[in-house]
C-alpha cells in the first residue's frame, strides 16, 4: 500500500474528502489508484498509520473511508540531531536529508562554517528540501517530519548540556565510535564537517565547549557519507 503524510488528516473521522491537487495527481495519474483500493495516511500526531479505502473518485477530489489503523513504532526512543556544515552543492544537501531521514534523525541544522562554500538557498529550494524529507518519511515508514533549519550565524554554547560529537580526520586525542559511551537518555548531536574539514579555530571552539572529538576511519569520508554511517552505527548499538 502507498503511504502519505497528510498534515490536516482528521483521525477521528472515518470518512474524508481529499482535495490536495498534487496528491490527487500522484494517486490517480502516477499510481493508478482505483475505487476500493487501500491507501495509508498519517499525520505524525500519534503512533498510528490509518488505512483508508477509496470510496469514490471525482473530478477534483477523492472520497475515502477508514477501514483500519495500525500502531507504528518505527521512531527511535532517543533524540539524535544533525548539525551539518553547509556543503558546496544543493544536491549534497538533498542526499543528506533523504538518507538521514531514512536512518532516523529528529532535526537538521545546516550551518555556515568557515570552509563552507557560498550556496544561495531560495525559499523554493528550501521548500523542495522539506518535500524531500516528507517523501523520505513516507517511504521509510517513519511517523514524524523532522525540522530543517539553515543558520548563517550560530551559537552552539546552549548545547553544552547535550552529548555533542564532532568529527575530524586526526587520530591524536580522539575517540572512535566503538569507544564512545553514548548517553541515550540525553540528546545526541552530531557535527559533520564541510568539504576540507573544520578549521583549526572551529575545532578549538568545539573543544572549549567540551564536545567529543571522534575520528571515524583511516579513510577520509565525504561530508554526505560521514554522518549517515555514524548515525546508523549509533542507532544500531543502542
């Protein structure tokens, strides 16, 4: 069954009429949904997927009736956030959001580090990134839509109470993921480098805030690879 996020879904109603033009187009023209076929809807407000059957297809709307609901426990039980230095291409941001959503992350914070490339993000591009996140939630079976934030200036000092981990390519005075004692009762924030890594000044700032230094591997991973592999490891080792 196809699965869709519908923000305004009224889960207490057993019948509803879908009027969203884009979703109707996808259902009718792309997926070829027919009367009496079932579709899953969710709104992220609870831990359920709601199964509806197509009751009637009209010119500009689709009528649905609810036939079942199923508990969804796909969300992990701790908070994992990505703090990603803005990479040099919008395609990398799209990839990062899609893959991190699939693995699981609560919030995305993209910040401009000293070595971030100049990248102009219009409102339309940001809207597209949010749609990519929604599609990844629908596809992966998750329930909650993560928040995506872009920062030109930042102050990470309020995060000191969390467990903060920044990655770099130097072995000296560094931990590895295998030797980290993750505090799953606390918020875990992962700071991922841009192309060419964090600057010496940024590394000192992280250290002064008592962030954990972590070296991933002898090989230097791309910015869009480092975070995904690290997050997967942390989740799987809980």
